[in-house]
C-alpha cells in the first residue's frame, strides 16, 4: 500500500470564526486572546499527556470541541508528537463532518525541546557533521534549542503532525533551559542574560518571517520562570522578552508576540502576589501582559509544586483495603530472600544480563521511599516502573529456566507477585491518604471566600475557577484526558468570576503543609 501525504487543513483561526463558535454557546465563558482579538474559551484543552492511540483521549478532545472549548494547547514533545497527531486527526474529522470549521478553533503548539524522536534526529545530524546550532545539552536524552534552524525544522514537523496549513500560535517552550545550563557552566549572570535575550531576538525575527509567509498567526513564549523571583538565575523577564520582540521588527513596527504561558495555581501564585523574598521585578508578569495586551495562558492549575513535592488540587479517592506497609515490606523481603537463597544460584547466567541474585530486590528499593512525600503522579510512575520491570524479569526467567528449577521458580513466583502487588497497593493508599488530607486542608481554607453555590463543587473545579477569575488571565489550560474531566472543566465556564480572588490565593499561601 503506497504512502499518501494527507492534505493539510487550509486557513487559520479568524475573528469571525471564533466569534461564531462562541455564539453557538451563548458567548458565556469566552475572552479575547489579547490584541489578536480572537475569541477563546476561558478553559483550554491541555494536550500534555494525550496521544492518538488511546480512544479515551480521542473521545475527550472531541467532547471538548463540541462542548464549547475552542482553545487547544499542545507541543512538539508531548507524547513524542502523538499529542499533535491526536489534535490534527480530531480537528480534521470534525471539520469533514461539518461539526466544526477550521477558523473557529485556536491551536497552540510549542517548540524547543529535543527529546525522543527529535533527540535521535539531533544526534544523527551531529554524526553527519551538520548539527543544529546553539544546542543546549542538559543531559542525555534532553537537549534544547531555540535557534532559527531548529525552530524551522520543528515548525514544519508540527504542521505535518497537526495536518494544518498554518499554526495559530507558536510558543518557544521553556527557553530558560539556556539560563539553567549557563549557571551550571559558571557563566556570569549578566553575560548569560545578554546572550539569552539575543537568542530570543533571533528566534523572534524568524517567527516574524513565518507570520509574513502565512504559516503562523502569532507567537510567544511558554516559560515556567517568567513568574519566578528575579533573584533566581533562570528567571525570565517579560519586559525584556517584549523588548527583544520589538528589536526583532525594528523601532515603530508592530511585532506579533501576542501570547505568554506560565504556571498559576492556588499554591504557585507568584504571578499575582509577588514573592516572599520581596522581589517584584519578574513577579509582575500578569500586570505587564495586561498593559501590553498580551494574552495569558496559564498551565498546571491542578498540579502545584510546593517545596519540591507535587500537590494535586483535586479530591483523591482512597482505595483498597488497609494493610500495614511495614509488615507487607517484611513479607516481600522474606520472599525475595527465599529466591536468592534457594533459586538464584541455579539460574543460568545469560551474556550481558544482570546477575541472577541481583534480581528481585524491589523491597529494598521501596523501603527507601516515603509514600507521604510523594504525589499520586510520582507514585504512579514508580508503581508502573516496578510492575513493568517485574514483568520483564518474569518473562526472561520463564524463557531461560527448564526442569526442576523452573518448577521451583514458578511456584515461588505465584506466591511472590500477589504479595508485591499488595505492597504496591498499600503504599498507593498511603500516598492517596496524604493527598486527600492536603486537599481537605485546602478546601477548608478557601471555603470562607466562596459563594454558597460553589462551596459544594469539587476542589478541582474551585482551583480552576480561582485561576480563571484572576485579572489578566485569558484562559486556563487543563489536562482533559477523559470525557469526565472535560465536563468538569467546561462547567466552570458558566460561573461568574470569583470576587476578591486575591484573598483566596493569600489564604492558601498561609497553609503550612507537613
């Protein structure tokens, strides 16, 4: 079967199209995307963890687009391009079915990360002697670049995956990696900053050319540190970023830097409240954006980083029976010792394989973990990794072993696996109990500031609503991997803005989580 190149969708988001979309939903819960004047839903579909092979993700995005959400945020590195492929295929299908028009939806994507496929591409180019210039090499598997040559390569790949003729908004994705690396290299901060803003200016000049060619509606920056204290070496300054955009087009000309994206949630409120060190220079991102007509997209409304720990701003179900973690750890340890003492020495060594007695040591690894210090997302990663590795080891031994030793191992494994799973379940319950306690504290603290009709809403809705009510915020980007998440997020679009929202953020700032 021959490979056919899909015809890209023509056009881009328009003033008439986005206004027409909002009118279908009575216009409630929509705002202007800064000076672009495009109309966007105040809740946007965040594409961080979605892909084109999961039916649930496809259903969620379809539901969002048919329920009033016309802002989609994705990135070249989200699920290694699969997020963009999902967006492209769903939008194209809905347009073909005449349930949506291309000019009604605003699609945002981001470039800069060199991971996965892009990392292999960059390594191959280096091997051929034609590397991408100005590559910031953070560590193996993670590089970064905002050089025009890399942006040009990435923009075309984004358009191909999205099946679009033009991208509405292109953001440089966390360009502060340059500053983080410069600090590690011992570069003087003024020199690092001068080079950083020069690189931004060069990137913006290239992006302006793409706007003129009709491949791009506008551009901007997605930066986690644009709301950091100015004392932090990796802090980025929105005023200086805008100055770089102006230099890119020349004095008096109009640039197309129209969008900035950064984290804002109940705990990470530097953009609104400033910082406790009293430094305001970079904390004024919201005010600077408002005064320049820059649209503000906020991310991570429900995932707050506090003291190195991620707190989930949602009510977490506590599932499973209560099992004492220490007792279960002892049981798994005992079984692993049985394997080492009575089975491992009869397991044949395979070339380049781990020594048999080094297998089945998960109890000692899990003993080092404090479930109370983990978020559910962090625990989910650990849980998945342990079960995946255990499965790989079991498959390896199932193939390697024969005769009596295989019978002994199989009998032992039938006892061991359920006990390991029980241990993981018990630890997950502890993580969930901690998360539930944290969310209960947050709910009780913000409760007095909420109207009676919103008091009974889930914490996740209240947390999104607070961010959406913050003056200067255009839209809240929320991960919506299921139809249920979509319904929960869309519901807040009809809520009136929360009055005195700053009081809510101040109250949460006073919380001391143990």
